[in-house]
C-alpha cells in the first residue's frame, strides 16, 4: 500500500513562516520546474473545462448586444486577478510530485480536505471581490470618458478606442488602474495559496507572508509579475486556447516559487 502524506494528514504545523531572498536564477528554475510538472501531468483539459464556460458566456453576451464590449478586455485581463485561486489544484499536484506521491487527476480537488480550506475560501473570496471591483472600475472609467451610451458596432468601438484622443485616454488610464489591481493581487497572493495548502496557517498569516516575500524580493517579484502578464497575454490571443497551457505552467511554477521563497 502506498505510503503517502495526504493533504489532510500530518506534516501540517502552525509554525510561523519566514521568507528568504531569491534572484532571477531562482525564478528561471521555478519556471523550468513548472514546465516539468506540466509535462509529467498535462492539465490542459482541466483548464479547458474551467476556462471555456466563461468564454462561451462572454461570446453569447457579445452576440446578444454591444453593451459588454467595453468590458471584454478587463474581463480577459482579469484572469491574472483570479489565477492564483484557480490554480490551487495545480499546487497540490506539484506538492505531491515533489514528495514522490501519486499525481493522478483525483488529487486535483484534494484541496477540499485541507485543514486550511476555510482560509483558502476566504482568500479566494477576497480575490473574486477584487476582480469584481476591477470590472466595476473599468466600466466607470469607460463611462467617464465615453458616457453611458454603448458602442453601436464592433468597428465603431475599435475606431473609438484606437483613433481618438478619448480612446487613448481610456487605454492609458485603464492600463494604469489595471496595473495597480495587478500589483495588489500579486502582493497578497504570490505565495499565500501555496502556503495555505502546505501548512495549517490562517489567511492573515498567508497574506502577510506574501507581502513580506514581495518586500524582500521587489525586483524578482516584479520580474515574476511581468512573466505572468506576458504569458497570460500571449495565451489569451488565440481565443484563450493558449491559456490551457500557460495557466497550468504558471500554476506549477508558482508552487516552486513558493518553495524557494518561504521557509520555516
């Protein structure tokens, strides 16, 4: 019988975590290990199941009218805001592979057995709230610049955004506000979900540890944020198909980044 340390077993402790300094070489190593985890247990089908209901909903709404067009980019870019919680199952697969345990798909949802489940749900709810606030902020910015009248066509919307001063103002202001949201989420979640999965700590401790990790490694974490942003953008371009590979790789890499940063 396989001897394994399941997510609900011992090995959990309330010891307070601390952070160490890492460099760009560690970041590269985390990405390499993330790719290796993905190759060991490709998870693109699971991500397709999770992603495409959102895509179908978006497309149906777009077909029904043009009112949602101003929120299409914020909707898609918001994947970066909810990605950490969506990747919890991937962290568990990486944790198990690191321990030499079975990494079959039945363990993808083992998070439900975690002693820190309530904290994971709490932090996940916080990230979802941030995502909703981001969408609301994006709509407010659009309405402040263009008014409440929705676009009359796809072509008209594209021309407004790309060829008018108001459109460029929307791009600049929207990108700046979106950047602040992304920095907030990166700061509170870069290692918090893996920590909650790995140790029995509360959401406040997990968030504090994540903030400490960013403060201790500002350049490396900024580089990680850039990698995530570029990868998600590249994966989103062909109708989000690339996200089925990009998101699992980033999820697995996040686990290895956590292992390099957090110590006890």
